[in-house]
């Protein structure tokens, strides 16, 4: 993984555990990645692979307990976010790091107008007075492609369609001009056409505003369309990481390869559930002493069941946590 002094966000060895009555759940294990300025990092993996918990760990959004970030560091803007207090993190969220979650109906408050909800971070983080915040809120609605913005500020969330509500969420996330936008499956609940429109919007906004984006999805087609780099997660770990073109043309991890075969054609492919890969997802209640994909892996051999692989370099900037790939070069000639 890159160790680059210029990265906006640098996550190193993140480990998050949930303590439950039946024992620990190792939801995120040794996750490392870096986000460059202006980069769009796509994070992909089947449900339960630790994508959301990873991102929520970074910005202190997990309920602690039961969650506990046991190890790691998260460098952002000269600080280790894992060492900040609750108040400091709160100040940073929504100001320096914006986020958008899957379901805009539960993320927007139904009893307040959309205008109020966009103005709220502007007043809280930027100290704007009401008229200034209102002007900026209207600008933001326009920016995300909602017409008649002045009037629509007075509307309530239920007066917007699903796609429009997701645009509003993006407007809120962008309100304070964040350095990083984290979007957790923000288009999953939307139909394909609306999904495509939101993706277009995000591409355009990135061009215009130059922020870095982390985009979580289970849709490899989406990643092919918008991401610069991809991080593939499985069983709470990063199994493959690298530039999109490189990973798509030369996938190293058997899980990534399996993912690619579940998507009919990667370019412009429709969302497909990833769980068509045979076998059960890993049990996260044991400390991982083997490769988490071992039981489902067509390439597994004895070492895979004894040892959890670290990440090996495949090509510059491209790595994978796989003994088979490391020891055979992924049999890439074949
Ligand atoms: N509140 C919780 N209590 C216990 N375990 C949890 C909790 N939230 C998430 N987990 C565990 O963390 C794992 C990763 O979850 P998550 O990050 O939400 O997956 P993803 O976003 O990739 O679908 C899940 O498989 C689950 O076992
Ligand atoms: Mg999730």
C-alpha cells in the first residue's frame, strides 16, 4: 500500500472488534489504505465484508461499546483521528469529511425542511448567519442539479423523490467544502437510471470541487465507471488493492476473480449481488489465523488454512493478500 506523504487520508492497520455476549466479532482486521488528493477510491466486497464498519471507525460513528477500535492509525490533516476526542471528531465530521449513506429517507429528518437541514452544518461549522446560510443552501441545491432551488428549500423530504433526496444528502455532505467525501452505497436503493444520474453528478462535482472520494458499493460496474483505485474487501480484510485498470485487467486474488465472473460485463454492468460465489462467508467470531477466503477458494492449498496472508506486491501500487498469487505469480501466464 502506498506510503505517501501527500495522501489526504492514510489508514494503517485498522482493527475494529465488536464485543458481544457470545464473544468478539473481528469485523475489521488490519485494514490499510491511502487516499490521494482528488482521487476516487472504490471499495467493493459482499455484504458483511467490513466496508461500512471500516469507514465508520475512521470518523468515530460506531457505537462504543460494543465496538472498539483496537489497533491502527488514521492520519488526516496532521492528526490521528483515532486519538481525537468526541468533540473534536464531531467538529471534523461534516466539515472536513462529508458522508452520504445508503438510505436518504432515514438520513434526512422528516420533520425539518430540506433548507433547514442543509443550513444546519453551515451555521454550526462555518458560523454563517441565516441569510448567508440560505443563499449557500440554494447554491448547493443548484450544484446537485435541483432546479427552482430557492423554493425547494422550503419543502420537506417526503416532497422529494428518492433520487432527489439522495442529491439533497450529497448537498449536505458537500456544504462545508470537505476534503473527503465518504459515500456508503449511496445509490443502492435507487433505480438504474437515477443511479447513473447520481454517478454522473458525482463525477462532475469531483471535477469541479477537486475533493477525494471514497465510494462504497457492491457493484463492480460502478467502480469500473468512476473509480481511480479499487479496494476489494473480504471477511473484514483488504484482499486486493490497486489502480482500477490494473486490477480489472490483471486481478490477483481468487475472490476478485470470482467477483468479476459474477458480473456479466464489467463495463456498464448492472448491480449484481456478489453472494453468488459458492460457500459461506467467513465466521468473524474467531481471530483470523487463516486466509478468510480459504474455505471458498478454488486455489487454496495447505498454507492458506494455517496462516493469514499479508499483502504482497503484484505490480507497482497493486497488492493482494494471497499465498497462491504470491507463490505462483497467480499463474498469470495461464
Ligand atoms: N453493531 C454490531 N454488532 C456486532 N457486529 C456487528 C455490528 N455491526 C457490524 N457488525 C459485524 O461487522 C461485520 C461487517 O459489517 P459491515 O461493515 O456493515 O459490512 P459491509 O458494510 O461490508 O456490508 C458484519 O459481518 C457484522 O458481523
Ligand atoms: Mg455496509
